[in-house]
C-alpha cells in the first residue's frame, strides 16, 4: 500500500466514505462495519501522516478542542454509580471520537470530486429512505384502519390520494395511528423514525441537492435535483420539528445568496414563503390539532413554558445540577435520576407504556453529566468548528453546523448514532484542517 499514489489512496478511502453516505438506509450492523472499516483503512493508508502530525502542537490542540468534551464525558463514569450503564451509553456515539481521530491525525482533506460524489449518494439514499418512510407509515395506518376502524386501508387508493390523506390528517395523527396499527397487528417497524433526526437528514439532503444543482452543468439533472429538493423541503415542513423549520428559515437566504445570487435568493425566499404560508393556512388545523388537543384535555393544569415534556425534564434536571455543578452527576446516573423524578403516573393517555425521557438538550446533558467543566468543553468544540468554517469560508459546512447546533439546543441530538453520524460525517467531509505541516492534497475548488 505504501507504493500507492496519494490520489489512489484518497480514492480508496473516499469509496468508504461514499458508502457511508448510504447510512440512512443501511442496517445498523452494516453501519458499524463500514465505520470500523473506514477507520482501519485510513490508519493503514495514511500511517505516515501520524508521525508528522503528532509532533505538531497545533494538531494536538485542535484534537483537544474537537474531542475534550467527549473525553471528559467518558471520564464521568468514574463518579457514576452505574458504571456499566455509562460504558453502554458510549457505544452509540463513539463515532464522535473516531472521526476526529482519523481526520486530525491520519486522513487528508477530500477533493471536490469525492465531496460531490458523497453528496449525490446521500441524496439518493434519502430519496430511498423517504420512500421507505412513507411506506412504513402507510402500512401502519393501514393495519389500524383494517383491524380497528374496519375500513378500506389507504394503501388501496392512488398515490395522490395517499399523499392527500397524509396532509389532511397531519403528522401526529399519522405517526400515532401507525404505531397503534403495528401493535394491533403484532408487528413492529425496524425503520428509524424519530421525527427530529429524520427531518434533520431531509434538511441536509435538501441543501446537498441545491449545492449539487448549482455545481453541475447538465440541465436535465439540475431540474431533477431542484424537484427532489422541493420534496425534501416539504417533508421537513410536514414533520413536527420546529427547530428544523426555524433552521431552514435562517439558513436558506444565506445559502441562496452565497451559492447563487442575491436575485435568486430574493426570488427563492419569496416563493418559499408564499408556498409555506399557503400550506400553513390551508392545513393549520391539521398541523396543530392533535398536539394541542392532547395537552389541553389531559394536562391543562400544568404551565407549559416550552412544552409539557421539556418543562418537567428541565425542572428535574436543574434541581439536581445545583448539587453537583462543577463535575456533574456522572453519565451513568442521569437516566435513573430522571426516571425517578419525572411523574409518569401523572401523564394519563400520553403513552401506552412507560417512556424514558432524556434531558432533551445536548447542552444540559453535558452540564448534568460533567458539570460546568463538561459544558465549557462542549462550547469549546462549537467555537472551534464555527471559527474553522468562517475563516476557511466553507459556507456549506457553516450551514451544516448551524443546523446541527440548533438541534442540539432542544434535543440530545448527538447522543444517538443518527445525530452523531450526521454531525461528524458532514463536518469532516467539508472541513479542511489548515494547520498540518504536511499539507493535505488540495481540494479542487472551494465548497
């Protein structure tokens, strides 16, 4: 392997990254195998880089900035009562350490051709996932219609009728009914369906579509990509992730302005606002009816500052944080404490079975687990990443970071593999670390 050219090595490791872009439609076992394989291949191909980079203090400092929050979080198992639970928790997001380790000490920056290929494969993967997502909910609702409502399932109608049915009922009704349908049928869906993560992936795919459309010259391919991007945007807006809708409104003008032109940005934003306003006006009852009806009828006596769930989660968390504000509670003790604090028995009708709620904020999670030290190290990570993206003028990377950052405010986004993967994969695909003595193969052009 040492006789291979730099270009050939980059193509080999780039193939593994391209395969990882299929992450949304891969089985969990295949996801893990590909991540491990990419790590091994990268270490083997670029082992010579390690001896050079490990001597550079700037590289060490960068690695510390990108991983100190995670290493500190790992160390909190030492003062956790349930150390085994702490170690199990690390399995789902070990990629947060693997990717910085590989790209800081071993892997060169990717050239533009590989980056474009990764984006294209990811878009195709999300198109396939979108079809599976629709089919999964359709099948679950169909089970409920047949077994409980004794009516013809929506699967018997045309595709247009099915789509209209989804919009008429709204996401909450579709998701809840689908879940009950699978339970009545004695089945379960194996597709990952958490709406916050899924809407984030659709939003990332939306920007990859637009970015690809702005780069390629084939007019037919441009039209197809624009149409697919509209589909992704509609899915983002259909799903009940307020933070991703907010992120779209904030980042879309920035993207269109920098990757197209001010005129295109103005036209695009105007058209988007008109379409979304029309959709919200037409389907306003469907967007909010189920969510607020449940809260009004079941728990109207509780003051919901943010929402009912987060109100109680944050209350429980901050009551305990004050007791161990410097070093935290330890990651293994967070879930048992929340389980004992949250009043599951006082939430009638919200769930058919007991649900284990996490802290619903990555910032609060690291504060709770690792105290003020954990929170400051987590803020250090974001400060360094945003500074890299701004100084390098990596506009697409900046948008990706903004989307992920927004999601971590109200969700334990990078505690699950889906969130952790989206974060580190796209960050290091588009990030050029500008401080290695042995320079990376230069990207074909700025991304």
